[in-house]
């Protein structure tokens, strides 16, 4: 039986997240077969709103086939139809499933980075050309990865997404105002003391218009300002490969030393992707306290209330960022048990709670 919660979520995505208007051309990116129930619900809501939706299908198994058997030229080629679709579309709804989180395991790192470089160019086009939203759709392996039953995961997912996002947005905006008024940020915690400038940059509220679930504020640090070290407690995944124990040291805005407990060679290859990959393109603060556990999926984990994340590589131009890269890779730092955020020298967050107001 069709779960009516898919229709409720699709209504939010179509009519709130991407603000669909009659006559809009909507590209629905269906990744993995298990996203079909939400794909169908979004398609129906788009038609009801007077838009013209088109569905594009991708899957990790197809990507693996390309990376295993394709020539170097094919692996590094920009996906033509995806590029054309983004140039055609007014809105983009990306429905992300991942039936096998290790589908790209065993692929040579240099092929992965070449392929991700090409994919990153298309992602930048999505940001520039469309009103877009990305959704991570739960499935059995995702639930297992998070240590939950599938039923519990679905309840967790819908509780985090079927919300009054206009009300949430007003609450998030009050936090944003405090950060926007500051010129410098310091993050301190376990094996971490990192500072950077946000002078002249704009903080944006993530209130369901770009990610679902949402719940963050984010900006683009001044490109040459980051100094210090930061360590990440949780694993980070890139191109299907998990890296643990990442520690980065910055000077004049650039990573000058990078280590990892596992995946260190791959980490160095990621950072060597292009000139901008060693700089911070995004600083984000997780403010959705309804998401309280690590799942191993960045679209959830970067929203966890009491965390911060750094996006290495491409900056969001709407924040005033200038760093250009095919890479945009978010790394999440947990500050709930041990850590502070200080703005212009004043602590505004400590050990799991905001000290604002």
C-alpha cells in the first residue's frame, strides 16, 4: 500500500522547497530504484502545480560499471545528458538512494577523483542554474548503516522532514543573525583549535529549500584566513570510500598537513584534485536538534544540532565565496560533548547548547 507520507513530503518539496510555478521545467533525478515511491509522488505534485517534470535515472551500479570498464577519457568526461538537463531545467529535485554504500569500493583512487571532478562541474551548474533540493531517501542498507531497523529509520526520516519549515526557518534565522553580526569564528574542541574570518560574507539559513531534511546555517570563510587544526571524530565518505580519523592543519587558508587513520593516501588525492580543493568553501553549523544521532550520511549528519561542518573545495557564490573547485566535500565535527564556537572572541555555543539570548 502506498504510504501517504510520500505525498506529504512531495508537497513540501514541490511547493515549498523549489517554489514550483506553472510552466516550470522540473528535472527529477531518481537515484536507485528504491526512490521510485517518492519520484512518483513528486511527479504527481509537479503536474498538479502546472510544471512539466522529466525523470532522469542513475544508480551506483551504473557508475561502477563506467569506472571499472571505461577508458580514462570516459571516466573523466562530463555527463552530457545531466549537463543538458540542468541547462533545460528551472527546478531540480534530487532523490538520492544508495542501496550499496560500498558500490565503488576497490576502484582506483585516481579514477574516482577524475570522475568526481567531472561530476563536480555538473553539480556547480545545478547550483547556478536551478532552484534545487536534495533528499536522501532511506532504505534497508541505510538503516543498517545507522544501526536502526527500517521501520525506525522511516519514522526518523519523516519526523525530520514533515515539519512546519516556515516556523523552523524563523527560529534558524534568529541564530543566523548572531553569526552574521560577527567577523571572526573560532572552533575549539578535542585536538581542534581553528580560526577564520567571515568579513564581508553572508550566512544563509538552511530551512528546507536546498536539503531535506534541513537545519543549518552556513557561509563561505574568507579564502586565505583559516589557521589552526581540526580533527573529526566521525568517518567521512567520498566516492563510496570511508576515511576515519581525519586531521587537517591550515595556514593562510590552505591545508598544509593532512592525516587520517584510514584512507590517508586517498585523502591526499582528494586534496590534490585541483587548486581550490585545499581551501574551505563552506562553514556550516548544525541546528536541527530533532536529528540527534550519527547516520553515516552527510545530508543528515551535517544538520545534527551541536555540530559544525567544513566543506572543502567549492564555495557558494551566494555567500560571497570565491573559492572554485570541482570538489565540495563536507566533514562533520561533533561539539556536543566537548567543544565551543566563539564569535569575535565571545563563546556562543558550548558543549551541546547555544548561549544565545
